[in-house]
C-alpha cells in the first residue's frame, strides 16, 4: 500500500509541476462580436497565445451592462485559465450598483490595462447641428425631442449623456440599448439622434458622411480626428474614456498574474499593435497590476461623483 501511494505521488509530480499554461485559456469578452472591445481582444489574444505557447479562445458574453461576462469570470477557477476583459462599464457598475460577486480589485483582480480611448459624440446627419454648441441650442429649443443612445443604466455612454445634460442644462431623452455598439444601425437610420462611440467603430462612418462627429469626450482633440473639437473646447469639460483591461478571478497565483502581465505588455509593444492603435487614436496599456488597480479605483471614484451629481439611479 505504501509503495502504491509513493508510486502515485511520483507519477503525479510532473503534472503538478507543469509550467503555466499547460492548456488553452478562455478570454471572456463582455460585449458582442464586432464591438470595439471584441475587435481589440481578437487582435491581442492570438499574439498573447503565441507568447504563452497556448491557444487563447475568445468568448463573447454580452449583456447586463457587461456584468454577465464578469459573473462568469468570477465563478471560474482561479488557475489562470480564465481571463476577463473588463471594460469601463464594470467600474461604473461598482459605483452605481455593485454586485458582490464580481467587484473589480476584489473578486476580480487586475492584470494590466489593454486599451484606452476617448469616446466621440456623433449625430445622424439629419440633425441640424454641426457643432456641440448648436446641438445644445437645438436641445434647449426643443426640450425632450432630441435623443441620445446609451448602453443602459451604468454605461459610460449614459454617464457622458447625463453629465452633458447636467452641465448644459438641457433635456434630451435617453434611449438605452442592451449591447455596446447596438445603437449604430439606429444612429445611421435616424431612429436615435446622437450617441457616444469609440473611434474604431465610427471613424469610417464619419468619413463617409453616414454620421457627423460633434465632439471628443476629452480635454484635447484626437490626432486621428483633428477637425473634431474636444468637449472642453465647447465649454463642457467632460472626459469619457472607453477603456478595457485584463482581470482574473481572485486567488489566482501571483506568478501567473505576473506572467500574464509581462507577456501582455510585450504584445502591446509589437509594432503592428502599436501602429494599429495609433491609426485608431487608441492608447495602449501594459502597466503593472498595482498601477492598473489604482487607475480602476480612480475611475470608480470619478463616476461615483457624477452618479451622485446627476442623480442617476440603478434600473
């Protein structure tokens, strides 16, 4: 009996000592196929898989303002074989209506930031406003007639829309959508007047005249859209950044977190990734888990203040 036990331990030792990763990794995206977040995931994941020597399978789990994906990731084993691409909406959820299952920096621990980009306010070309100032004037003359698309309660797009209403003293009706990017067809069709989207999603639509850009939700203009003023230039200092980054379930061994951060940071420095990001007006992350955790805390605090000032309630 003692010999059999010893033999079993000897045979099991190589498996227990297998270097990470020893099998494919799941990469959970909380948005739908074709969204900016999904596009970015499918650019980085294959390169990260090459660096790690394993396949990375990207899985879309959209819904509930990015919480469906977060809940699934938080339930996964803390072994490094499930990573979650959290978005700014997950941080806003933690300020507006935190779900104890999957609070960032707690139940889901940070690895590193991937991308960050200011959102762009666009309107359907039929809207008689070519600047943000003209949009505000139009909204004041027609209370509650204009609309803006949002991702629903707790979405970054709702935060920007409600902050603009608060600062400009206007009444614009919110039209919520279940999926990030789901409003694009309705914006193009004129069923909703305005929206706030990532440049990667609407750059070509702006250039083709299918949508009109009014302002960038940042303090300065974007190099890729130099003719589009920042909201601050129009007198509304609104900063609405769409960002995303990798998290893993709490309890994941620190060496695995460090390996994921190191390899992801390396991938983000590849020339093709950097060139693509520059072309799309997107900044790259790659910072340490501690630096990313601090960034997320600051975002939660920022949007918690906006939520209170605008009187936004969870739905």
